[in-house]
């Protein structure tokens, strides 16, 4: 799916339900590392799960690693043909319901720097993986946000995406693709709120007639500005 198509969906779905939009966008972006970086065999294992209705989550944020995701403390330790995972993750959308979790951590043998960041897929039910709880939120409550724990969680080494230490480029690729969708969701929610406001005011009694006029004028000005922006973009692309 192209980026413009993804952003259009991320804008339109939240106009009807913000939570559904978040779940869809999270699922779409969580599988992007699998689509872009997984081997042929890995894709054959995991992508059919999603195609058949499964959900995915991407586990990045930690109590001590938020905006600076490279400060993550989750570790991957190689043990023969397995990887032993240890560490906590928080604020993970879909985390409690995901069939596949794309997990970021650091390869223990490579140290604690950015060059140690690696990515592995963890399937629901892996031993040592536990959902600690879900956040009680004021809004978007139909989209769950979970805290996860990995204590000596053992997964096949074949679940590693790429090679140890190749996770940083996957992280930047994910952030580059996913962050614009947040703006698209906000735009869809704002547009729906604006349209509801217009509908409400238009049904109000006569004393609010002047307010109806102001909203209508604001809407027309906004549409004209959007039109100018699109036209300017078209000219720059044509040139």
C-alpha cells in the first residue's frame, strides 16, 4: 500500500471511530518491519496470521526509553538455537490482543549502544511473555494500551529479523512511516468534530444565526486555503 493511501485511511476511519483508526494503523505499521525486512520463510510464517484476521503490535517504548528509544534496556541473549528475552515494555497499542509482537531490544553480545539494537518477532503464548495490565484511558478506550513483561522469554533464533545489530535502520524506517499517520488521524477527528459542530449549529434556534454565518464563512475560507495549497503543490510538481 502506498503512503498516500495509508494516510487517507488513517484520516477517514477516525472520522467515524478514533479507536478503530488507531487499531488499524497500529496493525498496519507493526507488520511493516515484517514486510520490509523479514526473510521469505518468516513472511510465510507470520503474514498469513495477519491476513486471516490476526493482530500485530510493535513493542518499543520502555519506562526509561520513551522519546529516546535508543535508550531501551530490553535484551536479547543468544542461547544456542534460541533467544532469551528480558525487559519491560509500556504503552503498547494492541499489546494485550496481538498475535504477533514485533519487539525491539539490544543484542547482549554487542553491548548497550545503538549498534546493538535488534528486532525479533514474538508470538502469543511464548513462555516468559506476560501482559502486566492495560491502561485506564480517558479516550480511545476501545483501543487497548498494554504493559508487557519478558522474563527469560525464550523464542527461536529464527524469529530474529535480519542480523543482530540491524535494528536501528528498522527503527528509523518504522518511525518515518508511522508518525505521519498520527497527524492524519488527528485531522480526521478534527474534521468530524467540525462537521458535527456545523450540523448542530444549523439545527439551533434563530439567536445562533450569526454563529452559523461565522462557521460557514470559516469553512469556506478553510476550503479556499486548502485549494490554494493543493494548486501550489501541483504547480511545483509540474515544474
